[in-house]
C-alpha cells in the first residue's frame, strides 16, 4: 500500500509539511515549537541518521529517521522518530513505517530498538508501539510539559530485533 524509500533532497518540502505542524503543536516531540524549517529539516535528516519517506499515490504521507540510540557501547541499539501527515493518520502509515524500520535496523546490524521519550498522552502511538512488540521499560514522571501547561509522563519503550 505504501512505498517506503530513502528520503532525497526533493522530499524536503514534503517532509516539512509533515513535521512542521507536529513540531508547532508541541504535543508529542521535545523539539522547540519555534524551530525554523531549516532547523527542523537539518534535525530530521542529520548525518547521523537514515531518513525515509512513506509515499502513497506519489504523495509523501509519512517520514521517519533511524539512527543509533547512543554512541560507543550503546550503538547496537537503534532509535527512531516517526511522523505522519495529518490527512493520512489512521490509515496504517505509522505501522508500515515501524515495520520497515525494524527490518532496516536489523539490516544495519542493530540488535534492539529503543524509544527514549514517548509522551504518554500520545495514546495512539503508545498502543501502536505496544502492538509492535515494544515494552514499557521505564516511566519518567511528569517529564513532558504539554502546551496547555500540564505535565504528563514519558515512557521508555524497548524491543529486541
């Protein structure tokens, strides 16, 4: 249903159209809500990561990056960030990207994948990651401040590959 391929420079505007609104909303990522387009793209496609896009009928509907979670002794554990276009949510884009990332991570020699900071109020993501075999291995109490000013927990989620 979705083609998932490495991102190329011509995808940057499409990537921004997805990550920009998510960053501005400030509900799920610990990125500054006032990041510029250039800063956000540079973060998303940084040289320490592999960045992919999910395409449906020629349109980019999702994007993710894959990288080592840590350097040195922790470099065998992968980390990813995923974002889906608002108009494509609920259609399986995030699931397809996660499935793809698990395969890619294995191909790259990673032995596990860890999500360091899953905002607990992002219930759809938490349910999806649990259904993909991730476990909650840690809870960081009141560590994320939502734009409304209230604090929610963040979860550390992990699975072996």
